[in-house]
């Protein structure tokens, strides 16, 4: 497509002092490639885009289709009938048992590892006030670092600093799940669900929760103050704020295959309050492909772009031939 | 004098009849009554010490044109910077970023602003420094001043005080406004050149008072004192009111005793003067107007776009804050995880207040719609473009060593949009150097040299015939040009060869003999004394004598050559004298009463010095348009010798004097056509009695007092100059500057309109019009002039009506013209113009003028030049360019959209006022057609792209808001945003703005019609701008939603992790970086390694940055810690997304441009393709066809002249064969 052109003009007026490239630069006469969008080139480009994109689309689509996913919304079902009219009271009432059992039917064989997610909806983890309400220094250095004004109003409690401070930590998700298949208990591995780098460098290995969830405002989950922050993986995952108000976060992994028609029994503690703001809570079991979770959109878009590109190539070819014939 | 010339001492005042006669001073007139406000200045001559204390302490002669000084620089420059609306907005944003409402880190708002403002201020400081240096150069010039005791010594100008006595020597500038005491001439006159004040090149005479005449040597100043009481400093150049008190006598002063600063002493060895006004008090400094700061149209249009974007910004901010308020009020109380704040920023109970705070947040957040870096990038790009203009070797004048200079860089792109060129004539189109080239004596034409115009025209015609229509014989050749024609009958290389670059030395072969300045005559019939063998030898003799005698020049013996040089008031006169000298009639001496001419008679071969007694000299004035001398020769016979404009002379011939009228007329027409300045020569023999009678009356009139003195003198001379006998005519070539006709031709082909504004006479202007092909034979000339005869006071109205009628009639004529090829030329003189420029008439005048192919305004004052420029600028709304070299062009240069000064000649006023300066007129072609075209496209594309990229980026922020409860959270890291405009996308766009070339410079010159893309504004019209904004909108939608949907809730890796905000933001940002950089690569059509490096380097920089950012402590990088290395890098989804999104973003644009190129191509597309397929080399005929297409249809220039000739020939042939088909001259656009 490119035609290398070196202008012959410069040779005539070559300045004797400046070396040739500098002179060419000053005279705006550097050798340049000047691509011209000739019909042949355009048609080829579009065609190549099509040829490249459509297969990618199909491959992605196939990968996405191969992912098996079970989604179960449980926030409404797990409220006793007596509380149906006032779910907030239910979730706030500490005396009521929050236990709940769900039965998930496996429709298709799921190969290990099976990822367990919780999904929240209408939850503005990306609200600016919420996102800012944390302190990286404190997470890493603990009490040694005490200028934590960004965490207000959850900065201090009874005059003592809170570790980890801020709204994000304070509102930690605290529903818990345990799984069994029939009588057989399914182990959920909750290790290594957070990024390695977060555990190693972002959350202090010697920083223990302090004065956390002790105040008048009670938010989400509590933390075991014996375990350092770097090992509180559910906290680490939670503190990676989601981009959208509807999000999934990794809960753990089931490292056993699930067969078709298996029924997974989920025993859960429905602690987390999504009722005040009408958010949904779901539990998700999903396998993954090389592309990640089940998402047909990428493959479809690739096919769409590839196809339209092919279409443009064809139209162009046709018009070009027509105009050629006319000439 | 450098050459040690010897000057005959002569009382010059005796040479003049009208101008210099000193009327006997009327004693009753008395001194001026000087009192009251405005007349408070007292100057103690030769006592500068008295002026060191108040109240007589006047300012020193120090001048300063700088805008700032050391102390005021910071506050003033900062104030200047924040006069830009955008900067104020960014300043507010930066201040607010220190408060809690900010969505970003304060540093990300403050640092770009500091950078932008700092850079602009640095530029200001640089420019001001340059002005300071220039001022100091002037301030430190040396002047000779009186120290006391009659001793004089040098002193820098800035130390000169009021009251100082200054001695100024020949060719020096006056350091301040001086009161003229005495000069080297006995009668106390001196000559000054006021070029820098009013641009007039002719010399002006100043006269000292008689009482001060004795003060003409250094010693006489020992005890000189005197007091001047005069007016206060004022800008009026032509008035002065004051009195001199000397030895208890009071003498009135008038402007002719005042020598103004910045004018130059000429033809006078020295003068003495007393300083009256110094420094900024001097008249020229009082006259100095600040050069208006000009902004290009594109920039003005850009402001509009910024307002649009600002509206958009406010609009989406309001949406955001309403959304925020609603969310805060209705939903936030339910969000237990966001408990109420102690401030009001997120207070559901004061939702309106929170909403208001949020409005500010949103205004800052979406600030990315208004690219802060745009201004600084444009500034940088323009400076670099200017550098390239300065460096262009094709605009470098080797003779004077001056390069082109872009003095202000903010008009570069305007160069590509010029519609009308208004040009000065003298010094711009012509060198103001006259060459005697032809003459017609007694009905015979002499002179074989061809004028430049003839040569060029013949060459062009030969080419065109050669290249296009071989069936036509090349019989266009006129006399003298045949050989040129034959010389150029080379094998055809197509019209592109008509560069005519050698045109300045067309007679290269003949130039073997030494070149004589002012003389370029070649004809053996009358050279070397051969004239005596011609039929009318006696008339030829008379002809030469008229040349040698009828003038006001002074001879100077040149010691080096032994010959005489002449100092004449006009270069024409000098050319005549040189010619006479070459013909053997050397004017050698002038005494009070006589002129001595050394005649070399061919018969005897010896030199005889003849004396001609000058009895009377009837001066040349623009009104009279003729000059006569009455002489008595050695035999006692009295002759009236007259030279003047042909029309005037022909009216005054006697019946018997018309023998040669017809032949001479024919020759005059030919000369005019050849672009020469012509004068007719005539004589009359006077009888003794007849003369004596007239002379007495004349003398009486001369010494009479009263207002009608001039009138009577006029009438008397008119009486005398009658019944003349026509001898012949002279043709002088006002040498055009190198390449002027070619340049005008090219510019005409590029579709530019051409106006010439000159202070010259109408005839001269018309001749030059012919010479530079602005006029040609067959063009209909519309001459509008004020009839001088009705000049009485109350006839002003009549005159105006008369001019209006002329204009309407001409307009009608133009309107009724049916022939599409008919071309009209409008020629208007200064007086008529004065009326035509009045409010009620100017629209009529303009309407007529734009319908004419060329417009020539003669006898225009500097003020009128500026007014005409304003009229064209405002009346047509198109972009005007004014070009000139003298101080009289300053007004027009400042008034026009672009002012260009010709540098390299004397006087820097025009250059100082100009926006660009070039050494020669012909460089204008390259400046406009190449640099203008490039810069226009570059800037236009750059701005469009800038808006595109910032819309594409900024809107994604807005979309994301909708998903965050309008809380003002951005999906990107602060540092990404900071880098986006400063590093990641700015360099490619700068490279686009600096290096882009749609076609190479040679092609630009070959296809001048490409230039029309600028004046038509094809690249920055609203369609295009809105198209780009639409493209930005589309891209933002694709980038945002594709990313969001892909990353929405599912795991993005095989290890099951879901994407958090950092991952989504980073991927989205990667997509943006790719999309905008691919987009700019699609815009570019010219990739050197620099563009490749900057475009792809920017993308690489992003990855490098991301990697490095991930390496620094998470305390700073937050959630972006190791994001590329650990989270995104290994995820195939990330890479697939960054492939998909940029392609999807750019597909429609690519489709658009390829369809446009294939099925609706623009000019440059076609040319690029021709170049690409090397059709210029393979398919000659097609190449030529394209070339002829690329000429804008034009009515002026060579091409038009040739076209017209060809058309006529064709018509003739058609009539003969009645079969030939006319050539269709096509135009691209």
C-alpha cells in the first residue's frame, strides 16, 4: 500500500552545511510513506478484517457457550413468611435465625474448578463517597499510620482509630455459604480468591483488625482480629470495588466436578442487608473457559463487526466494478 | 559619500519654479500667538542643562515598545493569560480541586494548567525580549551632539535631551524631532526622505529660517542660545506651530523647519538642529499604533466550538447534578452503607444543596470535553510550523541573505485561506529601478531589448502552443521575441516546465557587456553615434537634448569611474539622464542659470561642452503631468522642451507638430502592452519677443502675493506649453521584481483575487498592471477618476454624484456583458476613491470591484490603503492579505487579516508591522500555496481531531456517571486522565499538526487549484466539525458499552476473578488509546519515521506507563497495582477487547473516507492517486489534462492572456474551417 517516495527536488538545493537527513527534515522533505486508500487496498483491508474477526467471534462464542452457570436468587426466598412484609426488620433482628437452605439443580456437567460467586444488585460500590472511603496506607501499615480523614465517618470510634477504616471495609459482605451434594459435603476453597499482589503488598501482613465494627453503627461483616489483613481474603476481594452497581464477587471454589442432575444443597446465612435498598442477592456457581465466564457478547460483537466488514468489502467491490465498467 | 563624489555647489532653491520660491515674508504676519493649553512647551536651544529640572524636564530620547518590564511582567502576563475564557475555567477548576468537591487529585488539575500558562508566558517573555533588544539597538545608535564650546561628540540616542544641538550627516536618521537650523547648502535647505513616516520615496525639501543660516559650522554654536515656544507633543505629522525667540526677536516656525525622527537626511552633507521632541514625544512615536493582535478565523471558529462544548458540558453537568440530587434524596437514605455525611456534599436532607455542590464536581469532571491541551498544542504546533516557514530554503533570498520569517505564528493557517491579495506596487512588485529600454523618435521605434513581460509572454505562449496545439503555428511572436521563442522550442515536457525561473536574465547572451544601471537599450541604429545616419537626425539630436536638459537632477562626479552619476527626484529621470549619457549627451554640470552638456558629435568625434541657459523651469506635478524647461542654446535660440504623459502632450500639439502622432501612438500602445512606462517628448521653438512677453508676466505672477498665485502660474505655464511639436516617446521599464508575473499568474490560477494599491500615477499603475499581467489587451478597463476641473468648494456633492454615476454605469456594463471570457479591470484614482469609500457608496464600489478581474487603485494615501483593505475585508467577509514594503503600507498590513512585509530592502516599518515577512514578492506563491495550504489543513484536521478525541474520552466519563448514582466517580485512575491529554494522545496530534502533507510541495505548486480548499474552508466547515463530533460520540458509545457489557459481571479470566473498577477502567482506557491513535493514523496521509514513532510510540508509552505504574507501591497506585502484569496481561479477554473496540470505532470512518475517495474524490485525492500510480510519468497526456484542470479559471495573469490569444486564434480558424471544436477549459472545482 505504501509508496516510498524520496523527492528528487532536495538534491538540487542541498545545503552544504547540514547533513542530508537534517536538511530534509528542515525542508519537510523526509522520505515518507504515503499510503493511498486505493480501492484494492480498501477491499483487501475490509476483507481481511472480516476473515480475522468472524473466526475469532466463533471461537469466543464457543468458549462462552461451554461455560455452565447456575444462578439462584435467594434474598426474597430466605425471608420467613412472617417477615415478608418487612424484610428490613428481619435482617436487622439479631434474634431471628438467618439460616436458609437452597437447592440448586445442575443442568449440565460442571467441571472443577467451579467458582462460587455472590452477586449483588443495585449496590453502589462505585459511589464516589464509598470508593474514597478507605486508606491504602492504613491497610498496609496499620495503626502506625493515623491520618485517615478520608475514612470519615468511620475513622474513629470512641476516640480510637478503626482498622480497617472506612465505609468499604465497614460494609463487608457477610453472607456465608456451605455446600453439600446429598449427604456429601462439598468443600469450598476460600483461599487464593484474591490477587496475589493484594495479599503480598497491599494488605499488611502484620496489620490486624482493630476496633472494627464496635461502634454504634453496625455495618456488614466482622473480622477476626487474630488474622492479619493479608489473610482476610474475603475482605480483600470486597475492597476491590466493582465498576457497576450490579456485580459479582468471588466467594470460593468448589474443586470437585458436578454431574448433570446433581442437586447441590446450599446452606447459607442470610446476614447481609440488601432489603433496605431493594437490592437482589444471588448465588452463582460457574465454571470458566479460557475467556472467563459465560459471555456471548464478545463473540457476537466480533461476528457482527467481521460480517459488516465483509459486507462493506462486497459493496465496495460491486460499486468499484460498476464504475469501472461505466468507464 | 563613500566614493568621494564631488558635488557642484548650487543653490537648489533656484531650480524650482513653484515649490521652492520663498515668498517674501510679510512682516505683518508676525509670530504665532502661542498661549493656552496645548502650547506649553518651552525649549531652550543649546541649553539642555535647563531641561534637567522640572517643570522643563521632558522625557529622554529613550524609546520602549515592550509590553512588560521586569516588575510588571508577572502580574500583567498572568492577567493576559486569564483573559482567555478557557483558562479562567481551568483556573477555577484548579482552585476548586483543592476543595472536597473535586473528583480528581488537585495535582491532576493544577499541573496541566501551570504547564499551559507557563509555556504561554514563556513565549510572551521571549517575544518581549526580542522587542527590547530591537529597541535598544535603536536607542544605542550614535548621534553627534554639541558638548559645549563648539565641540561635537557622539552620544547614544537615548541620552539625547531636549535642547541639544545635533549634527546629522548624510543618509543618517534624525534621532529626534529637530528644529532645523542650517545645512551644508548656503541657502539652508535640506532634503529628507520620509519613507518611514509616510512611505513616499520622493525627497522633501525643508528650509531653515534665515536668521539661523549663519550657524553652519561647529564653532558657531559656542554662544548660541535661543528659546522655542511651541505646541505640545502631538501625532500630527504635517503641522507644527511654534515661535523662535532669538536675540529678542520672535520668529514664527512652520512644519518646514521641523525634521522628524525616523526620516532620513538625503542629498545634503549635514544639517544642524535643535532637539524639540524626544523619545515618545516625537511625532512618529505619537503616531505609532499598537499593532492589533490578530486571530485566525479558524481560531475564532474554534472558540465557537468551545462554546458549544461548554454548553454540552454544562448540559451534562446539570443532568448529572439533577440525577445526583434525585438519587441522594430518594435513594441514598436507603443506602445504609453510605451513612449521611457531616457536610452537605451527600446530604439527603439537603439534596438541592448537595446537587449544587455536585454541579461543580461535574463541571470539573467533564472538563475533559474541553481540551486544556488544545491551546498549548496549537501554540506549539504553530511555533513549529513557523520554524519550518523560516527554514524553507525556497523562500530564502541568497542575495540579501534574508529568510522568510513568520513573525507571529498564530496566523499560519490563515495563509491557506486567503481570498484577496492587496498589494503595494513600488518596492513590492517592482524594484523601483527604471531602465531605459526603448524609444520612438520621429515615428521610428528604436530599441531591440525585450521587456520582461514580452519575454515571459512569448515564452509562455510558445510553451502552450508547443505542448497543446501543435497545429497552430507559433506566429504569436512579436518583434524581438522571435528568438526567445525559438530558443525555447525544446521537446515538449508539458506546461509544468513553465516555471520561467530564468526570466530575470532572459537576455543572458546579450549581457556580456557591463550592465549599466538604468540603461538596457540595444539598437545599433542610434547607438555609438550612428544616429546621425538616420533619416531624421536633427530630431534625434533634439530628442537626446531633451533627455539631457529637461530635468531637475544634479550630477555627481564618480571618482571611481570618472563618469557622472545623477541624483534625481525620481528614478525615471535618472534613467533618462543615464540614457542621454550613453547616447553621447552627458549632462555634467549645473550652475545657477545653466546646464552644461558634453556632447559627443559623431561627425567630428570630439567632445564639446555645450551650455544651455535655463530661462524657466516648469515643474512636474501630478496635476500637470508634464515638465518643461525653457532654454536658450549657444546660438541664442529659445526652445521649450517638454516631456509628459502622452495624453497630455498629444492634446497640446500644434497642427504641424502632429506628423509623427500616429506612429508614435502606435508605438506607445505597444510599449504599454509590453509593460513599460512611457513619456512623450515634444518641443517648441520660441521667438524672442513672444518669450519676453510671457516671461514678464510669469515673473510678475511669481512674485505676487495671494491665494491665486498658484492658479495664475498654472495658467501661464499652460499657455506656454501649447502648440508643441511631437518628437517621440520614451519607454522605461520599471523593473519588476524577480518572478513577479509568474507568481501572480500562479496565484491567479490558485483562484486568488488581486488588488494593487499604489501611490503612483494612474498611467504608471496601468503600465505595471500590464507588466505583471494584471491587465492585458482586450480587457475592458473601467477607469473611475475624479474630474479635476470641478474642484470648487460647493461642487463636492456634484463630484460625488459624478463618481456614483461612473460606478453605476460600469456596474451595468459588467452586468450586461454576455461573453463569459470578458474580463474587466477597475482602475480608480485616489480622489475618486475618497468618495467611493464613503459610507453610502462603498457597497456599490465593492460590488463593482469584486466583479472585476483586477483592481488597481492609484494615488492612494496610506490611510486609504487601510480603508480599502478594511472595505474588502469586511465587505466580502473573505480573508484578505496585504503585502507591502514601506511605511505607507503599515496601515494596510495591520488592517488586513494577514500582513506581509517585504524585508531585505530599506525601512523596516512594514516588516515590523507585518505578520510574515518575505524577502521577495515571488516567495508569496510558496508561502501561500505550499505553506498556507499545508498549515490550513494541518490545523483544521488537528482541531477536528482534538475535539473528536476529547469527546470520545469525555463522554465515557459521563456514561459511567449514570452507573454510579451520578456521584462523580470516574472509572479511570486520576493519573490516566492526567496523562491522556498531556502524553498519550498529544504527541501524535502534534505530529499531525506539524508534519502532515496531503501532497508534496512540488505538487502543491503544480496544482494551484488545490489551494481553493482553503478559501472554501472544506476542512473546517460545520459539516466536518459536526461529523467529527458525531464520530467522537459514536466512538465513546462503542468504547464504553462494549467494555461494560463484556466486563459487566462475569469473570474475565479463566481463574474466575471478576473485574473491578480498576480492571474495567484500564481496559476501557486501553481501548481509547488504541482507538484515537488508530484514528489519527487514518487521518494522516504522510508518514515519516517521526509520525510512526509518535503515534505508535504513544501506544507503547501507555503500556510502559501501565507497567511502571503497577510497580510502584500500592499506596500510590491503589487498585492499579500490578494491574497489567498480574490481572489484565494474562487475560485473553483483555487483548481481544482491545482489538475489537478500536476496529469497531474506526470502521465507519474508514468506510466513509474510502467511499468518498473512490466515488466522490476531492482534488487532493485525485492527485495523490496519480502520484501513487506514477501516472505522471507513464501517462503524459492524462497528467497534462489533470494539470490543466488544476488551474483555477482565471482572468488575469499570463495564462489568461495566452488563453485569450488562443481563443482569438481559434475563432479565426473556426471561421476559416468552421469545423474545429473549441477547447473546453475545465476547472476542478
